[in-house]
């Protein structure tokens, strides 16, 4: 029998308009994540909220103790839901995430949040490597434009460029509606 957990990664204030590091279409991604959260709660699935802090007062965003580093109100944790603080892109690295999931007998993960090209990618690949059956709710994830070698890649292309290889080898990548 499978046992599912919803993992909400870095849906934090700094990623929204007015924050220090706004992510393209983050409001839409968060609205879809909120729908997944409501469903997970109704189904009795485990819910894990991941919160990222960059442990430096000079960090461009997610500074410890700042409002920007707090969970966005649309997906605020309830009492009893797991909240894990991380300092790296991979939500498993130097955290209790794997131990918490294993202790609860979790076999299947639904992952959403931000950013597609960083923490969603790293967390999804690690989860797959640990043997979890992983689903990424792609429209509940947000990406940010990227610049490399003088080329600017818009957020939609960045998102697609990361979802495609995840779908190829690491996870089932679907829209929120399909999960609901």
C-alpha cells in the first residue's frame, strides 16, 4: 500500500511580488499549491513544508529572521504539519526530511514550490535517488529567468528546460488538475 506526502518547497514571501527575489507567475503556482495542500489535508496525507534560509546577513533573499523568509500565507503550515528548515537547494541535504518521511512510511511524494531550476530540481532528483515514487505538480512550481554566457533565458523556457528532464528520468510531471 502506498502512503503519500505533499512536499511544499520554499513557497516563501521573497518569491512573490514585493519580495526580494520575485519568481515568474509565483502567485499562480502558489494558488495551485494551495489546492494541492487542501486536498492533501482532506485525504489525510502527510504534509511537509520546506523553508529555506540563506545563513548570511548579506544574502540577496531568504535572510534569517526576515519576513521574506517566512512561508507565504496561501500555504501556511497548520499545527502538527512538518516544517523543515534548510540551507541548501536539496531539501534532503542536512535536514531530517528523509528520516521524517521514512518514519511515517511514506512511499510516494508530490512535490511543488520554487524554484523549478534549483530546489525543485535538486529535491526531485534526490527523492528519486532515495527510491520514492515522485510526482511534480509542474503548474504549482515557479521558475525565474536565468542568464548565462550573455544569454537571458525567460522563466517559461527555464521551467520547461527543467521539467523535461525530470519527466524523462526522475518523476511523473503533471498539472495540478490531473492530481486532483
